[in-house]
């Protein structure tokens, strides 16, 4: 994961796929010079202190104007980030497909089918190990298509 992308963090938070310990660690990793005092506040939270983490992330979200994000927006933001990672070769395309598919399935947004190709790839690749390269290439193509629609 590259840097502390507050919009991605918010999407992952809305979708329930980021735990407090990871959020605090990402905040620590995201600190740079000059120091963002709000990010510093989050990085100093004890990972077990839910109240501290909630206060700090709310402040970060408000400053980034990310107070409200529905599940559909969160899915789009999350998938866009993962697709970027796939196309930058920072993330294996099959791992990225799995991440997107699991989140899309668990979010269970009625009528939302933008991520169905990733669900298909994820559901098929396990039963067809000899076609792993085919599915990896398909995941890259789907990442490109998804990003072209989202830009």
C-alpha cells in the first residue's frame, strides 16, 4: 500500500475491511516532514483505544471532506485504489481480484454489478489452476476497464 491515502482508508473503514491496529500503523507509516498533526494524533492512539481512534479518524475525514460515504462510493474508491495497485505491479492481479471480490460480496449492495468481473475471476481461478496466467491477464484488463470508467 502506498502512503496514507485518506480516501482509501475511509472507503476501507466504511466497508469494514480495516481494523484499528492497521489504521494506527498506516498513520504512523504516513507521517512525513512536515508532520500532519491530525495524522500524528491517529498514529499516537493505542490500537485498543477505540474512542481515540474514532476521534482521530473523524477529524481526518472532516478535514478531507469525507464525512459521508455510502457503500457504493466506498466500493468504487476501494476498487479504484486496488486496480491502480494492480496496474502499477504493486499488487498481484489475482490477489487484487480476491480483495475486490471479497469486499464486493460482503458489501452486498443491491444492483451494483461494476465489480462482477472480479468476483468471476476470484470464483473461477481456484478451480482452474492451470489457467492462472489467463485469469491474471483478465484481472489486469478488468482493472484497466474499471479505471477507464471511473476517471
